C-alpha cells in the first residue's frame, strides 16, 4: 500500500491516516506531493481522484478522503484496534472524528498547522475561543471518562483525527487547561508522531498560504522562502 501525502510540515489531512498506518504497524510506503510550487495542482489532479491528498493506493484501488481511508484500514486490518472495541465508545470516537472533519473552522483557518514554527501570541485568543471551548468540553469529557492518555485510553483513529489540532495548540501557544496540555503532550510523545515530526522538520519548503505572518500581512508572499 502507498499513501500519497502533502508536505509534512503543513498537511493536516495527510498526517491523520499516516499516523494510523504507522502507529498500528501496517506496512506501507508514502510519497510526498508538493502543496506549492509550479504546477503542483496539475500533479495533484493527475495523481488524486479529488485533486487533494491524502490518497491511499492499494493495488488498483485509490481511496481519497481521510475518513474513508481510515475506515478502509479499519475494515482491512480488523485485528487492529483502530477504533475503540466497545460499540458505544466506537460511536463516540466516530462522532468526534466527524465533528473534526466538518468543524473547528476558526482554528483551521486562523491557526494553520506549521510544525516547524513557534508563533505564540500571534493568533488572538478570542478568534479561536469558541473552538477551544468546544475542545475543553469534548476532549476534557472523553479524557475524564477514559483516564487518558488518549481520548479513549489507548491511541485510536479519533486521536489521529485531532493530532493536527494538538500541534496548533503548541505552535500558537493557545490557552488550554492542564488536562488539554497533557493531551497535547501525549500526541507529541507518540512514537509515530515523532517519526512524522522528524521528517517534517527536514523539509525545506514554504507554503505561503499556511504561514501566519503571510496570512496576517506582516510579510508578503514569497518573502519567507
Ligand atoms: N476532505 C479531504 C480534505 C483533503 C485536503 O484538503 N487536503 C489538502 C492538503 S492538507 C489538499 O490536498 N489541498 C490541495 C487543494 O486544496 O488544492 C480529506 O478529508 O482528506
């Protein structure tokens, strides 16, 4: 199997299924497709049915869409606890993942994932306050119930779905409770996440659209490159 991914420093959707594959020891290779630079959209259009990454290639099957990839992996590797074993916990894990997929728009647009950066204070707390409040309720409730360190105790696909949010909390120094800080720490301590991070930190590429100083107008496009 091969996972087509975007630049590791920035590509939140790529990180999610990659973590599932790596954490659950599923044999796979990956290939990075650039999310910036000349002709990058043409390459994506040629390689991905949706023109977006991630895409999981398994023989002649190409599965786009993060949730669909994770569900395919859970079906194909049913012996791995990709979702919680208990049906009620599994329902909550899927609900949280679906909420991540369709929600948290302020965090996603105002605090883009940028693993190599440290931008404490650059995202005004009030802009993302509603999303952070929801995380306190959602993550806080699940962590209190499971006892941690992950949302459902052991690492599951729900944690993979939220891993990019954990990185935003760290990159932008967003104000969260001790319980949520502990969860961010747990994500960063996960060996699969550490592997991704190490590779991300080696990448030289800058994607202007995901750089807070460009988005907020402190520097112009291409100036960071
Ligand atoms: N709904 C898709 C979203 C995928 C997505 O937006 N991927 C970004 C990279 S993180 C992308 O390919 N962007 C290229 C573009 O929008 O043209 C999923 O769940 O996988």
